[in-house]
C-alpha cells in the first residue's frame, strides 16, 4: 500500500506577518488629562483647570448664583496655569503638557484622576487676617476688599471633611458681617462723599 503524503499545513501567521511587515498602524491618541477632568468631575475648579471656562461659569451661576465674573478672573487664570506643567523634550520639538494630580501619593489606579487646585482654606484665612489688620488701622475699604477676596476664593475650594465645611461656613458668616458693618461705618463717617461716589 502506498502511503498518503501529508499536505503541508499553511502557516497563516507567518504569511500574515510577511504581508504586514512593511505596514505600520499609528496608535490612536488616548484621552488627554483635560478630557478626563471634565468627565470625572462637576466641580467648577476642575472645569477651569481643564480650560472649560464657559462650563465653569455656568456651574458657578447655577450653584452659587454668581453673575459678575470680573472679580474672579484672576482666580480662573491662577487655577488654570497652576494645574499643569510642560515638559521639554529633545531640541526642536514641542513640549508635552502634563496635568498635575490632586493626589499624587495615591497608587490606586481606580481613584479619580483630578487636577491639583492651588487655592485652599489657608488663602481664605490669610485674607481674613489681612482684613483684621486693616480694620485695626481704620483702613476700612482695604479691610472690605480683603474680606471680599476671601469670599471670592470659597467657590473654588475642594471641601473634603465636615470640619472644613464648618470652617468655610464660619468664614462666610464672618466676612459677610464685617463687610456690612464696615460699609455702614464708611457711610456714617462720610455720607456726602459716599453718595457722590455712588452716583458717579
């Protein structure tokens, strides 16, 4: 009996490799840090860090009733510029923008990747201290300005604990009461000048 010859098995893998050896598929771009921030947070400060100023304004208006954003402009720019860094590469190439993490010490891959926010409760307390100093020096308008700056920072804070929330409420109450009292004091000392400035 004649033995049947076995047919050679075609190596499809090697054939495909030979065909695709000169063919390169460019990998697709992943999500940028800014896109991740927008998807994973509804906080106005995270929207600002991602460069979505319009969304942040809508959120601030919806959550806090803000209608005049001119006094907040400096904080918008401060948050945006301080939430990312640029790493230089080799000469004649563009730098790489890298988002700064809010919790860089965390190694948990499931934790949300959110931006570092450079404004904190400490800044509010510093402005309140400056306002107290101005008040003791009878510089009432400077004191009002400092109290207002403390209030302007509060919508951008990241509140993590109940103690921080109590602290924020205390600052709001203190600043509001002092501003009202100091405005009354200024008007009582110079009612004519106050009326002229208001009319102007």
